[in-house]
C-alpha cells in the first residue's frame, strides 16, 4: 500500500533498496541528504515486521518516498529487506509512476565483484576498484551513460526490485546503474561510484569532496540499524517459539 502527500508531475524516479553491499540504500540515502529532499510518502507491506527504526531521535521510514523540487526527482529509499515482496513494491511504484507521468525510472544496485572470467572468486585487496555497469531501455540513455564512463551490461542476471522494474513496468524508460562490490556488508565506496555515474548522467552537480565521507557515515548508520533489526527479529522469533515450545 502506498501513501502520498504530494504527486509531482513528470519527475525522474530513483529507487534504492537493500541488496548486495547495500549499495542502492546507501546511494539513495546520500541523495536524500545532499539534494535537500522532503518526505512526501511511504510504502507499507503487510508482510513486513511491525517495527520501526529510530536514529538520532528520528523515525527512519522502512520504505520512504522523498522529493527534490529543484531537480524534479522522486527518491524511493528502502532500508528493510524486501525479499519476497518485490512484486508488491512494483505494483505501488508502477501506480505512482503512472499517476506522476514519470519521465524515467532509475534503479541503483550493487553487484558481486572480484570474480575471474570463469566466475570464480579471486583474492581482493585494499586496492580493489569498483567498476560500474548500466542497463537502459532507451538508446539515447545508453549513449549518455557511455559518456558517463559506465559500461553497458551485456550479459548477466538482474534480480530483486531492479529485475521486477525491468520486467513489469512498461511505457516508461527504465535505467539501472550497478557498481561492483566485493562484500555483502555495506559498501560505501561502491555507492559513491554509483553516485558519480548518476551525477554525470543527470547533471546533478554533486559536490564530490564530501561524497565518500558522507557515504561512510551513512554506512555506519545502516550497519547500526541492520544490527538492531536483526536482534529484534531474532528476539521476536524466539518469543514465538516459546509460545509453541
């Protein structure tokens, strides 16, 4: 279920959800802060745990919808795992995109890096540099992404919310920007690479100096939130087991 206080017209919608390296979540968190956005809506999932995260005295929305008026950008930012609920989320995003007559939907993601040509893991050191890959349903966008030094994704499997967006949403241009990450832990460096490509693609004029520092701050915040969420979920499961045990 989606709730919206405002419906901007003809925006670009950018989405980021927990995935490999939490790249999408960290990148959209940075955008929410950097672009001075306002919360305009939320997405609720009936099968999500009935709990809320509090950070620095403020409620952190599990799936919040934010708006940046200057660039006419709507950001969908998720911090909770949505595995198994991707199609429900896409129904809400599709409805929102059609109501707003969105110009484009952009999804930000992390993908596994540090693999050799046979797909086997290789040793990763501190000098590992994340590459970026892109998919777009529009030829003009492919050219812009190429100029942004992002390699077109020629082969691969796209899963999760991004995969659902590509499969389900029609009649609206779709773009996905991926950054390699070698860890399933929050990867702020990979998120920074995604932001760099997005900035060149949309001309957002992101200040790159504080970018990585900010991303690392968000990474620590997300680590804390996810640790708290796991503890709460474990305690809930143990309590449920005690009822039937």
